[in-house]
């Protein structure tokens, strides 16, 4: 066994980076040519990009095949309360499953739909459900009212302070046997109505030592601060309101509570997610595909795809992101982000990393975004595999307005570039594909940006035309794959997403790097008060400035090209010759007769 000392880790990461990145950069800079066809030249960089896309599609396809095979061969999860005599060959007792729902001033209809979808989940046993509302002010109580309507007579607890900031030494024990056993059955619904006599609303005193859970001598004890007086169980759903501090601290509370309740695995979700009926069951099964899996991601879809053209295009992009990109990562057992709307973690894997995760800092500032990506990174850093299954899926909401979408993409890009530094620490523990994909995703937008400005100011419109054709050809490869796999003609519209990529995503990535110091959340909540705050004119202008500046530069380049082409397209004082003008994949062959006409 190799001892991975720091020098070896640095050497490995550097070697992998050079293997996958250096040829692309050198080939692009020195214009290495692989082949010539008419007036097209395929360069070394273009060859690497095309090879990457082909490998990505191959890996994604293989992952779909393997997931189906693993599901068929994996033991069938049954109730953990069954007697041994009832178990059949090929059965296994299902994990005690917890579900953490976190939200902040969510639209009431969306939150209600989320909770109702949870009630309908299929699972061999009842799921231990914990809801954490990130706020304890009057406006935050609207979500608590929704919870009380969906789960009547279930406790609503207001925490006096955050578990993540706990400095109280007194604690209470809890255990995996904290709940009463449900009837022995192969399936149990998760509808919890008037099943307890708990008070509807409770304010946890800071010094109480009362707990609704019971401790057994043989249980593995976990501790919580004394002011957490009520725990969720198989028969009790609990909603907690806590001081507003951000999603990560709300997730921390939910994780700690569910760990104290004795859960073996925890599903994490957002308050606007709608679950497919079998989502929780399929996620739990994914943890048993093979040994060493620490977390699993599912397929996230868009439920409001018909609200606008942008939301429709986002729904297509989501399919590509999960069923191609994450599927390819899963084949290599290293999904780099278990998305917030739906993911599952082994309790024993995350138990000892939560404190470091919740207090992550960057550039001396507390990290307030990228919570799910960093938690995934922490799992990967400990050498655990992270996989993706397309059999578990849910639906979530996506922005319908351009600038709200731009802010969302900026926040996601910030977390991506920040977390690349964390990913580098665990490259030696996983497949080289992890390094290849991280550097491709990180580098591609900026090579694209360089190409855009080079071509726009190259004073020849033919180069611009060939560049657009090249990109369209690359897009069509994934489009055709999506049409075949998803069996849907709607992906014929996916090439239009290139416009959103060019005018929104590229500047979002650039602005993300420029504003890494800004730890603001970015995407607004959907409450009326948040919308009113967002409507301030100067704030709207500030948020629009990166897009306005980027668009102005692009339009200036287009006008520059048009003027030169109209005045003298081929020869003359305005037709300045160029030296092998390049695009992302192809560039002109200067020896072509077409160019010399």
C-alpha cells in the first residue's frame, strides 16, 4: 500500500493536470494541426475536446447499464422490524432513513407540495422526518403554518440558538431506538397525522433536559444540546425554527438531529422539491451498489419548465447535467456534487465531518453557498465513492427570469471555482477522470471567452461563421444522444441554449471569479418581502451590470466584423489577413482555395 504523503499527493495531482490540460493549452497556443478538410483544420485542442465529449457519453451510457445491473443483483430492502424467520434469501433490512428538509421563507404552495410529496414516499419503514426553517421571525412562521396544516398535531419547536454555535456543555442522550416500532409490513406509508399528543408549538428552554426519546442500554449514544427538547422518530415529525444564519446551518441542525435519532442514512432536500414516489427507496438502494459508497445523487428535473423559454431550456440543461455529466462521473465513482434538491449520505460518513463543514471559510470569510458541493467534497476527501442513479428522481423549481437565473449561475460558479481547490486535495484517491472533468469545466469557459474576442476582432466574418458552425456541431452530438436516451424530441431545441450560455453563463463564470469575496446568497427567496427588497432600482442596476458590459463588448465585436465585411470582404486595405484564425475546435485552413478567392 502506497503511503500518500503530501509530496506524493502534489506530484500525482500535478501529473494528472499536465496529462489532461497541458496538451490542450500547448496545442491551442502553438496551433498544432491534426487533420485538414477543405478550409477546416482540426487542431490538437479540438481533438482533446471532442475526445472528452465522446468519453463522457460512453461513460454515461455505461453507468446506466451498470446501475440497472446493480439494482437487479442488490438485495431487496425490507422492513428492519421483520423477524428473522420472515426474511427470504436475497433480502436485507432497510436502513433507518432520515429525511432533512430545510428552507427559508419559501412560497407556501411550493413548501406544501414538497411536504405532501414526502408523505407519499414508498419505503419499507416510516421515514424519520426533520424540517428546519432558517428563521424564527414572524415572516418565517408562514412555513411553520404550512407544516402544521400538512402534519397536524406534530411538534413545532423554536430553538433559542443554533446548534452549530452551541457552547452549552449540558447535553442529552438519544438513540437509534428512540421511536416506537411500526407494524411489521413490507411497505409503510409516511403519512403522519394525529399520531401523537405533542403540543403544536414549543419553545425550547435553554436549560431543559427533557427529551421525548428513550435511551436503551445497547444503543450507540449521540448527544445534542439540552435545549433540543424534542426529537423526530418513526411516529413523530418535528419542525424546528432557528435564528436565521443560512442554509448550511439549517442543514447542520437537521443532520445533527437525525444522527441523534439513530438514522443510518440521511436524505437531504430543499423546501421546493417534489419527490417521485420511489425516490427515497432508490437512493437508499444506491448506497448498496458496491462497498465504499458514502453518498449518492439522483436525477433532478424541473417542474416549472413550461413557465418561460428560459425555464424550458434549463430543464433540458438539467437533463444533460445529470444524465451525461454526473452519470459519467458516477461511472468513475466520483460525482463531484450531490445536488441540494435530492441526495443521500451515510450517517457514519458525515457524522465526523459536519463541524468542519459548517464552519468552512474562504479568504477569511464564512462560506454561505456551495453547501452541497462542499459536503460532497468532504465525502470524496475521505476516499468514499459518490454515485448517481437515474432511477431516483425529483422535481424542483428553476428561475424564470434571466437576471435571477444569472445570479443563481454566478453563485454556483463561485462554489465550483472555490471547491476546485478542495477537489485537488483528493484527486489521488479517485479516478483520473475526476481531474480531467474538473479542469475541463474550469478551463473551457475561459478558452471560449478568449476565442470569442479573438474571432470578433479578427476582421474576417468567415472565421466567425466557421466558429459558430463548429460549436453547433459539438452541441448536436449531445443533442442526438439525449433524443435517443430520453426518447424525446424536445431536445431538438437544446442548441438554442447556446445563446443563454454565451450571454449569461460565460459572464456569470467570469463575474464569479471577480466577486469570490462576495459571500451573498445571490438568488432571492420567493416571499413578498424578499421580492420587494429586490425591486430596489440601484440593486437591479448593480446586478445587471456584468451582463450589460459583456453584451456590449460582444455587440461591439459583431459590429466591428460587419463594418469590415461590408466595406471590403476579401481584399483591399480593410481586409487585414490573419494567421490561422482559430475557434474552440476548428480554425481556418489558410491554404484553402475558398479563402483565396
